[in-house]
């Protein structure tokens, strides 16, 4: 599976961005699609995930502000980010799990929120 992320950029506090992650290759048997982020000096953390069947989970810090969604073919996952804060500044990575163990990561996309 190859993942291509896009949509990052520079935005002011309170602004919005939408990240996209397109999957190609063998995209059957995908069980989880997710977005992670990593800020400088911090560990990578889960931001949001969408599980086969459509249920979603969010980090407490983004609940009510971020929304993860996907197209029916599983080709693309989006992360709509609203009311952005400086603490949302990070490199955002898209992630796919196939089955129970196979994991794939996209290249990161930088999100910078200025105060």
C-alpha cells in the first residue's frame, strides 16, 4: 500500500485545514485508517482513526474540532481540522493497517498554526 498525504500548510489560530490521504496498491482488507501527528520533541500520537465499519475515535485534544472521514472505496481519507490551535502544530502522518499486523505509513505533511 502506498499512501500520499497532502493538505498541510500554515494557518492562523482558529483557522481550518483539510488533510487528504490517498491510498494505492493493494487496498483490500484494510481494517484501520488513521492520522497520527508528531510535534518537535514529542512522541508520535494518534489523532483520529476510522475503523472498518465506520466507527471513529479521536484524541481528547481534538474532539469536537477534527473530523475523520473516508470515501466508500477506501481510496481516500480526510481529516477536517477546525478551530486550530498552536498546539496542533506538528507533522501529520496518515496510516493504514491491513488485517491484524500489516502497517503502512505515508510521508508526513506539516501543519503549522501561528498564534
